[in-house]
């Protein structure tokens, strides 16, 4: 076996990366790293690319780039190498770059983990938020398998984002009048109005390696792709709208939020609320939805802005959730599980010490 010359490093073992473009095709890359640079790069996938010579041009453009090249640098190199008449269908230079970064970072895929799907009964709103923190920490520490949790509600609530102003977002007098609980979550994003049977909410508790090599925007699209597949199978033309919306031609369906926890595990909390049969009039009485925010969305009415799943499918809420669960199990091989007594106890303690306190709720007054 020939030893590398002094000052050189031996080529790495072959690296493999994949990226499924949300709503598009699968991008697959194989490469090596030789003396700090990408070598033996090969692109493959079920995308469409014309002319044929463009494939070799992409391979040549990526080969020789520094190992630490950013996704933006890789995408720029691919774009610059493409023939003027090149047509890319189902993928993009950015998708190639994401696959490369995932290969170099040794990112994992859905089926690299043993997933659990839990769908317990309704709990108070503050317990839902505490469970999000507890379960994300448990996945990060390796004490729980990566998990999808479906939420159930039996009381109305407003859930505001971690950085939102309480008094700017919520009409507290109307919330009290209608018995609407107001709570604050650990992730950013906007306020959500919840009523029993009116929304479909889920949380993903995933290892950081699942989204390694992705920007925040890419990870939102990646982690929501499975639910887009489920909605499309029900006849909804669902699409991802950056940064964090799920939409259809008839309007917005829901929104996502994310929190990445520090530490060795680096777990990711990704949760989504979609409207099923929302009371738009009550929502605008409780939420202070400013004119500027509504005009930014191209609408004049908050009640019209959110398009319920019931109207688009004609199905019971339970049937939509069942299809979502079937789709997720098919993608990940998830097994059905449950919350543990220790996790529920930890969540209750967090409610007492954090999520039910005025200090937390009013941390941004």
C-alpha cells in the first residue's frame, strides 16, 4: 500500500449524500475528500437534466472544491458550469449543494433511525409546550427514539412565539372573556389560535444529524415534505412556501416553527399547526393581527387568510390525521409508542416552574 507523501492526507473513504427536494426529485452524490478537497465527485438521481453533457459539467465543477466550501459556494460553482441552454427539472444547483454538504457532514436519513409515533389524548396547553421541550431534550440525550407526536386539544388557547410581544399579539380581555388560555412556546414564529377539533398540530423531535448540511429554510421544507405528501394524497395541492408556511392555491393551510437545542445531541424541535375548521371571527377578536401583517400576506381578512382542511377535503379531522400517520409510517418505518410516566412528570414540573409562570409568559411584555 502506497503511503501519502509528507504533508498530504490520504483520500477519505467514499462519502454518500442524499437530498429529496420538497415537491421535486431525489439528488444523490458520491464523493471522496483528498487533501482537503472534493474528489471523485459523481451526481445521480431521478431528476431531469438537459443536455446530457450538463451532468459531466456539474461533476467537474464540484470536483476540486475545498472540503469546507459552503452550500452557497457549491451552488454558485454548479450554476457557473452549466451550459447556457441547460434545463434542470426537479432539482437545482442549491439541491446539489445541500446533498454535498450532507455527504461531507455524514448526515443521516429518515430510515437511519428507529422512529416512534405517539398520539396521546388531550392535555392542557401548557403541558403540550412543556412536552415539546422535554421530548426534544430526551431525543438529544439518546433516552428517546426520534418521535412524531400528534397533539389533541380539548380547550381553546393562543400559543405565541418565543419572541413575540404579549400585549401586541393578544387581546387579553377578549381571551379571558372567551376562556382562551394564553401560553408561550420555546420556538419563534407567530401566534396560533387553537380550539378543540379546529386544528391539526404535530411535533417532530429529531436528531440534529437529520438536517445536517441544510440551512434553516431547507430544513423546514425537508421536515414538512412528508405531510405535503399526505395532503396531496387527499387531493390537496399542498406546497411549501418559504420560510415556514404550508399552502394551497386556495390559501394558507398552516405554519411551522423550529427550535434547535444546544448540546452533544443537538436535537431539533419542529412543530406545525394546520387549520381544520377554524373560527376566523373569534380568532380576530382574540389575536391582534395588524394591518401591516395582513397586507404582507396579500389579504384583507384574517378569517379568510387561513384555509381550513375540512373545506378542501370534506373529511373528518380524524381521517386526515390517520392519513398523515400512515404516510409517516411508510416513510420512516415508525412504530407506535406512548409517552412515559417520567416524561409526563417532567413536563408537569416544567409547567410549574416555567410555562405557567408570569415571568415566562411576559418575558416579552
